[in-house]
């Protein structure tokens, strides 16, 4: 995801966002990346998954 961040920008996933307190969540806005795909490790299963 860091490849998609602009200078001085932080991009976090939904899992991290969900763990932030409500006040901190207000500092972020949703970024819709529709045509980009990347792989990640699912924390629940430990398996590789693909986000599209």
C-alpha cells in the first residue's frame, strides 16, 4: 500500500483503521482503489490473500 501513498501521506488498511479510536479515525478518509490488486497475509488464518 505504501506504493500508493503520496508524499506526507499515510495509507492504512481497514483492519488498522478499525483498531483506531474514533477521534483518530476522523483524521483519515477512505481511499477507493478499484483497479489495483495486492497480496497480504490474513491475520486470522495466516494465509496469503489477494485484495482487489
